[in-house]
C-alpha cells in the first residue's frame, strides 16, 4: 500500500483504537515494513488452510489443528490491519505495496477455502466453489474501482465474514463432541459453511454491482 492510499482501505473500526495505534507505532519504529507484515499475514492465512487440510490425516492432533486454524485466521486479520496502518499512518508504503496488499490475500483466501473443503467435516467441491466465489467478489470490487467507483467492501460475505465464519466453525468442531456436529446430505459443518459462503458471495457480488452501477450512472448523469 502506498503512503497516499487512503481511499482504497477497508473500513476497520479497530484501526482507531489506542492499542492498535500504539502497536502500529511500535512496528514502524522497529523498522518492520508493511510488505513484511503482509507476507507474514499470508503465511498465517496459508497455514490456517494447511491446518484444516491435515485434520483428516492426523486424528491424534485433530483438535489442536482445529484450534490452530482460528488463531492463524485472527493473526492474518491483524496483519491485514497493521500493514495498512504502518504504510499510511507512518509513511512506510512502497510503490509495490498494493501488490503485497492484494495478492497475499487472494492466496490466503484460496488456501483457507480449499483447506476447509478437504478438512474433517468439509466438502472438496464446496472448497473450490467458495474459492472461486471469493476471487469473484474481489474482482467485482476491483472492476468497480477501475471503472471509477469508490472501493466497495460491503457484505454480507466479504473477506472478514468468510475468514471468521470458517474460523468459528473450526473452533466449534474443536471444543464440542462429535455428536454435536451437524451433517446434512453427507456434508459436515465446514462443508455447509463453504456453501453458505458461495451463496453469500453471490449475493455480495450482486449488491456490489448494483451499488457500483448506481454510482457510475449518477456520476455519468
């Protein structure tokens, strides 16, 4: 993210809190760059997907992998916030910052969705479908921005909702007995959530397109 890139930032209320401001200052003073933070966030995002992918193959530590997933997801979310804060508020952005800000997120999204698809209680087709939908939702935002509309980060199934819904499911599976885990049509909890993400992503895309089109029509008129 470049130093001047205020308009293309996802609105995050926690960005304005005292602890977040202080920690961002600490990162900047330590010489940690926004791009490094973005890469660490990507490592956490991919790690969360790998943790889920391994759950059927390592039953002895399955609960630990399911707990690890939400921890890594939350850490990724924090990195998504702090890379922008260090770049913008502390003037540490770079000309290639936008690439580091966007591409790691897309890789992290795919890793998490596909990992959830192959996880215990997952659904592989749902994982790939959710991955494609996540990429399409992001494409709609990018297309709108290129057309001249302001960035639309609206939901109901934007990045944060996708991340934290799967993280919540993983945590639930880790701390509850198997008899409490729903199965519908042979698809477990994570698989069901993936299909909810697909449907929610489709709704999100339509709503974003409508808002973008309305803005462009008003601007053009």
